[in-house]
């Protein structure tokens, strides 16, 4: 890979390359998780819009009912009651 360089010099050059490659792999792995969640949430929203259109309801009305139902079924969290 490094013709004409001493083994010690080639080793010193390869260390930053290996570290950089490890950082790239770690970053790509984390971004893959984020992108999968992003795509999944987008697909869920598209499915909800399609279902709302089939039911003859608008997506906004259906989402508003879902939010209202979740507020009624769950008590408010401590953070919403007490401001720090």
C-alpha cells in the first residue's frame, strides 16, 4: 500500500485512517437508526391519511380526535402541572 516507506512510517499513517473509518461506521450506524424511524413515521402517517380518506374523514379531524382521546385517557404529567 505504501511502496518505498518504512514499516514504522506506514504504521503511523494507517492509525488515523483506521480511527477515521471506525468513526464513519459508528456515525453511519446511528444515522441508519434515525433514518429508519423517520421513514417508518412517514409511512405510518401516509397509512393514516389513506385510512382517513377511505372512512370519508379528513386526516386532521381524525388526528384531533386521537389527541383528544389520549388526553382524556392519560392524566397530565408532572412536568405539565409544575413549571420548574
